[in-house]
C-alpha cells in the first residue's frame, strides 16, 4: 500500500521534462506575438509584469531561446539601426511560430503535472485560443484534476489505515491544491463567457498599448 500511495503522490507533483524549454518558448513567442521587439524590451516586460515570479528565468536564457527560435523558423531576426545607438536585433514571430505558440499553450493546459506555474503564465498569451477551444481544453483539465483527487483520496484512505502521517499530509495537500485549481479554472471559463472577444482582440491591444508602449522611443 505504501508504494501505491507514494506513486499517486508523485504523479500529482510530477515534473514536466519539457517545461524548461516550454516556458522560454512560451514567453519569447508570446512577447513578440503582438509586435516585433528586441531583447531589452522583452526583458523589461518580464520584469515589469513580474513573469519571473511565476517561473525561474534569466535574461541569457531568453536570448538563447530567441536564437533557437530563429534557427527553427519560429521567429525571424533583423538588425535595426536607431540613430547613434548601437545596432539592435529585432525579433518577430513567424506563422510557424504562431502555430508553435498555440501548440505550447495547448500542451500546458493539458498537463497538470509541473513544478512551475506555466498554466497561469500561459493565460497571458491566449491570443489564438478561441472560446470554444478554451472550453474544451479547460473542461479536460478539470477532468484530470478530478481523476487526481480520486487517486489521492484512495491513497489517503490507505495512509490512514496504515497510520502513515506524512502520506496523510501530502495527500490532503494534493487534494486541496487540486480543488483550488478546479475553482480557478471555472473562474477562467466564466471570464470567457463574460468577455469572449478579449483574448482575441483585447489581449493583443494590452501588449501593444501597455506592455510595449513607448519602448520604441
């Protein structure tokens, strides 16, 4: 019973091996989706909107990811001259990159096992996730949490029988976390109902008019 309980808990906190690259691709593609931009502007946006509090990031990792995105044709790069200032590299998302961003967000929504808050970070880049797709993906995410709760409740029952205090605590934590996640997902679904066009138009305007406002001056 101990091993069954431990297995269920480890599944509940499993690490997504692709998350390290996924978070960098998500942020880079998300930040150049609204308009072409350069590394300093992206770094400023990450800092200003505290994206680095959701996931572990470094400016060098963002720069290296941009290079890889260009190499894989998810982004393009041009050198831009700006008066007497040093030349700067400006990155733009390609159509292939738009599809990649969409795919990465879908993977993040589908995956409930990760050590970082990629899901809530990804909400800020829901550019191409329409209302119907969001409902389908988020409903499936809720089902996964329901399955997780069921597994943890069984493990909790076994742990109580075997008087395994640490397993009891871990199971309770996992159940409470899953319930909170489900509540928040329902909140997102309600927002989609209230503002169905926001993620298609409003989000793009937010980046253009707020995040990167005056960065070209």
